[in-house]
């Protein structure tokens, strides 16, 4: 049966008053695929509690290290049960950070939304972005970062869908006569294309072509999102886990034992080629269609899932910071088979001899490479100061992904 959803896409370019309206078209809204079943109960990692925090409210990873936000501000983990204050603002103009409303990965760092502005990591501290002054921060909920450097694009919800690219801000509104619900979330798929959930409907919009396609109805409340390594976009909802493929196929996984009811998702966070999932009762890990239970939780929180460069997983369970020691995945990269050949091909020519002013580091030794794992990932993924330097060689994410995965999946010898 063909439906007429009467979807309008309106773009307003700030400062120019340019508005384009796309006429409605007949489209067929496909049915979501539904996959039922509980997560597998495999061998669980060891659970330990670390630190003593007052009102811990969020976690994220910055240059491979865990950061915990509590009532006293952010603290970076320097070792087992060891934390140091993470500076916020500049030395001349320090700032405070009390809470966050969204946590978005940005290369090896982070992009935070707070009631007082956007913050990003730089040189071992958090800095407030000048972009903050262009928004009423209390209206900003979800933020996604696509691309890097001069090609970076922000997609965010601020009463409407907003796209920020090259200092230019575009507003986007979807007027669908079959959907009266409010805007929920936007997730960037590319610099010009994004997924939007409004009410209970899921759309794919294209800012360049100024088109919109309805992908699904009956989505439910969206709590979180993540980009899977496979390229799929994952949405955490009160009806389970939604995956949206590049071809527009939408699948809902209930994560329920009897298939009769779904486990509501509290939070999602990507870590390498896995996605961490928290529900009201469990912390899960999903990879390639397989989901396993990592731990039981009593009081999970949003923005409270992280996996550090050494492969350990962290979450907040009420007032407690929980550390789950890494699971060994037999499919994970190893140093001898995967990382050492990468280092020989791309790193040791300079770091063995000190050429091009490189510090002398023997990356062919497992212990040395492990010590420098977090720093290596940060430099490989850095848009401003990559390693190898751009003048020597430009690596794609697909080329250095093996080092990122090795650092995040246990650093096997």
C-alpha cells in the first residue's frame, strides 16, 4: 500500500532568509524488522569499584584515558584508584563544569554539551567553544560530530535540527501531516545527510539535495545514539535497540528474554568495533549482531559508558564508578600479527633513527607499544597534529583502525 505522508523539508540559512520547500511525494513507509531474544550470558569480566566521588554524573574518554565528572568538576584517571583534576578553561580564564547534557566522541577526544556552553578537549584540558554564544544552551540536547578539521560538521537539536558547517548555520524543519510529535534526535550520517527522529517517525534528510525520506513509523522514545563500526546508526529507545543501515533498512532488537517486551535503553557508547549498551538492569556489549551481558547494574545513568585505551570498561552504577576488566576477544588484533607490521610500515623509519625530529621510540617492542598505546591512538586520529605527519604520509581511518582496535580490545601480545 502506498501512503502520502506529506513531508515538507524547510531549510533556513541564518542571516540570508533563504527558505526552500520540497513538495510532498508518494512514498511507501516500510515496516521495521523485529528481532527478539535476550543477550547471551557469557563469561563476565571482573567487576571492581574505583575512586570516591561526590555525585558522579558522567564519563567519557579523552586521549585514551577515563574522565569522571562529579560535583567538584572533571577528574582524569591516572591509575588504579588514582585521579587528577582536569583543567577547564584557559590558565588565564579558568572555567567550571558542573554537568553535561550530551557527550559526543570527536576523534580521540570529546565534544560536550553543557547548560553553559559547548566544551571540547585540547592540550590536556577542556575549552569552551565560541560556538556556544550562538545557541540558547538550555534548548540543546543531542549533538553529533561528522568529519574533522576544516571538514567538520555539527548536527544538533536546538528546538529544530541545526547543521553547522564552515561557520554557517542552517535550520531544518520537517512538517509531516501524519506526525504531530516533537523533534527527538538528529544523527549525522555524512556532512550533508542525517537521520532525524520526530515524534515516533524516523526520517533521512539530505541538506544538499534538500530531500527527505520517511524510513519508519512507531520508533518510540529515543534516549541515545551511536555509530557502529559497520556504518549502521544505532538508536537506543524504550522499545529496544534500533539499527539503521545505509540502505535504509530499520531493525529493532528487543533484547528481551521472552520476546514479549523490550528492554528500554538508557545509554549507548561506541568503543572500537563494539557498542556498549546500558538498560535499567544490565550493561551489555553488542558486536556484529551478537550481544553479551557484561554486568548487572542497579542504578544506571545516561552519559556513563566508556572504554579506555587499555580495554577496560567503566560505568556509573548509582554513586559507584564500576570498572570491568577487559574481556579477551579471540578476533581482536594482536601486536605481533597486526600492530607490529603497521608500526614497521608507518612509524619505525623515523622513530628508530630520530629522523624528522621524531623522538627515538622502539615501537617494535610490545611493552613499548603498549605504554604508548593511548598516545599513539590520539596522534593517529588527530585532525590537527596527525602522526605520521601529513608531509610524510597521510593515513586513512581504515589504515590505522587496527591500532585503535588493538588499544581498545585488550592489547593482545
